[in-house]
């Protein structure tokens, strides 16, 4: 485990020294939330919690950190505090792989102000990256309509961590596996791949290169057919090699071709015909080349015969929507609810120690809405539940008792600094994320102009917010 304790913004430490100096030990509550879905998606996939847990568990300041901070001008009292630092607060979070929506609390920290504040930057850093890539992967997999997507982006990722954890997030978001071997080893996810053009170019002939590859990897034998001429040379040579394998009695688990340039719809349809005519109906066709959810949707509409998509750049960088934009805002200090005012109503925070309640339609199991309520507020399934729009409060919906089910989304992760949560494996998270996506109606999952999920405030939270807005306006 790398020492990431100084992976923070300088101002977190200057504030921390100030709190230490002043003896401010009151408890603060902070909410982590985001404001807009990336790529105009209808939802996001929450990811990165396992790395947050690892970070918090290992948050200790070593002597070399302390001496570095001493050189930056921090005082001895504060440095002594850091020497003995251990996180002592509570953290609640939605599970990784959850479907989430803008403005709702995804993770909540309750801790002495200094400690809660110190977590801001690393927590945001971890969630902002992985939730972004998991959400992009969910979009790409939605476009693939049940066909598998393999993550190919390591070489185009923004450095090693973006590659390693981006691939982790991509699998959570729906990818069947990754070409990234380190991610495979670290997280027990499937690794796979084909071969490069250089492999073909290093042989005297394409045929010889295919033969040699098939001899080496008969059970994962996807031949890249576009180095010279896809239909005149690549596919015929691949077919020759598949015939030779058959003659040798080799029953391959996975064999086929990869297309990496040209008109992928046309070439895949022609290649499919050629493979089928040669008796290789079970040969798979892999496609790659700057794919994303839009091109994959278009390829589907064109009737492309593609069984597996390899997606790199536009997935691992979330090319069209490069920032998740999660923020971390104080909602309570020393048992007093706090609000951040803004001229922009969208940017006003929700005050108080809160919970996130998900409301499911009992019959269909689909999400009806999310409700943000105060932590100690009782929301009961045994009464009719009236939801209202926090902007246009006259817009209401009443859910009849018995027609809906409630779920508390924020689970305890740390209690008094003790870890009380078992992180599931990445494959378990991926399976959970599939179920989460199933709990969304189709209209929330479509790639363009999806329905906006209602995220409402409870009566009590709404009243508290109004009261604090008035009170704080008067302070100005
Ligand atoms: N039938 C298709 N419909 C829509 N987009 C396609 C189709 N076929 C390929 N594409 C996409 O069009 C883009 C073509 O990229 P590019 O201009 O680099 O051409 P290329 O075929 O890769 O050429 P090169 O031989 O230089 O690699 C890629 O993003 C690819 O995924
Ligand atoms: O297009 P992306 O979605 O980013 O997917 C990854 C790309 O990386 C490889 O190309 P590259 O030119 O790097 O190597 P190659 O010579 O093996 O094709 C591969 O052939 C894909 O085209
Ligand atoms: O295995 C492959 O085909 C692969 C892996 C990474 C990037 N491009 C292709």
C-alpha cells in the first residue's frame, strides 16, 4: 500500500492546524454528492468505495511526512497531533455499484471537524474518477445491447492509476473484462485480448503470423485481420488457419477475428458471411477503433455482425464528459444544521444530518423516486406517502400505502473509526450493479434525453432548508 496521506490540498492542512490550535473538536457532518449526470445519462454508477476504505484505514502520518510538513511551516503542536492521527469518525455510504442520482448524499462523514475536513480531497478524488468511468461503461454497455464489451484503454489512460482503477470501474459499470493485466490480478476480474498489427508485420506473411498465433493460443485465438486487406487477405487467411486447426482436431474455446479499421458494419457483415460459408458459425467477430456508445448504437442500427466490442480511449477517459463533479459540503456543525447559500438555487446545499431513502414500486420492483430526509425522521411504509417537487411545490404525487417499498441507501462503513463493512469483490459489485440497472425503468436508461429521476426532499428537510435560508439571508 502506497503512503497517500499527503494526497490532499494544502488548504486542508492549514485549516486543520487552525482547528488544532483553536481546540475546535466539535463534530461536523459532510455530504458527498454530484450535481449532473455525466454524458447526460439518466443516472450514475457509484464506484470507488473500496479505495476510500483502504485510504482511511491507512491514513497515518509517517516521520518523513511530518518533517516535510515541518519544512512547509506547520507548527509542532499540529505535527504532534498528526503523529498520533487515526480516523475516529463515522462514514456512511451507498454500496459500490449503486445507481445514484444528482444532488443526493452518496456518502456522509461524521467526525471531529479537523478529521472530516481532512478527508475531503482524497474522497472526492477517488469517487470522481471511478464513478465517472463506471457510468461511461454503463452507457457503452447499454448501447451494446447484451453484447460483451472488453475494456482496452490502458495505453490511453491518464497515467497508471487512471488505467488500473478505470478498468476496475469499467468492469463495475458492465464490461465483461479488461486487457489490463494488473487490474485483473489486483481485483480478480477477467483479462483477455487479441494481438497487435506489429505481430502480423513481424512475419514474412499474414498467414504465417496467424498460424503461429493459433499454435500458441488455440483457446483464445482472435486474429487481427485488417493489417493489409480485411476481406481479400485477412479473413481468408484466418479461415485457412481455422480449417487447419479443425484438421488437427483442435476444439478452440474462443476463436475468431478482430476488425480495427474501415467500415465496421460492412466489413463485419461480409466477414460473417465468409466465416459462415466456411462452416465457422461459432467464430466471433470483435470490433475496435475509437468506439463509444454512439458508434456502437449506429453499428447496431446498421445490422453490424459484431459479437464483442473492444473499447479504449473514449471509455477510459470518458472522452465526451471528462469530469464527474462530485463535491463535499458541510451540512451540520456541533449539532447545528448548516447551509451554503447561493444565488443559484441549484447550488444551495441541503442542511442537517440526513438519510437517503429509495422508494420502489412494490409490484414492478422499479425505482419510483429517491427521498432525502433528516436522519431521525420516520418515513413509514404503513402510510400514504406524498412527494413534492422542491422547486414547484404544487407538483405532488401520493403513493398509496402498500404500493411502495423503502430502502435506506446509506450503509455504515466506519463507526467511531472502526471499519464495520466488508467490501464485496469487484465481480460481486458488478453483479449488484446489473441488478441496480434492472431496477430502473427503460425510460431512465435510454442514452438520449432520458427521464429525470425524482429526488425529493422530505417535508421536514424542506422546512428546515427554508428556515435556514431566511435566517442566513437576514445575517447578510
Ligand atoms: N459503419 C460505421 N458506422 C459508424 N461509424 C463507424 C463505422 N465504421 C467505423 N466507424 C467509426 O468511424 C471512425 C473511423 O475512424 P478513422 O477515420 O480513423 O478510420 P479508419 O478506418 O480507422 O482508418 P485507418 O485505416 O486510418 O485506421 C472510428 O471511430 C470507427 O469506430
Ligand atoms: O481505439 P480505442 O477505443 O482506443 O481502442 C484501443 C485501440 O488500441 C489499439 O490500437 P493501437 O493503434 O494503439 O495499436 P495497434 O497497433 O495494436 O492497433 C487497438 O487496435 C485499438 O484500436
Ligand atoms: O487485446 C487487444 O486486442 C487490445 C488490447 C489493448 C488495446 N487494443 C487492443
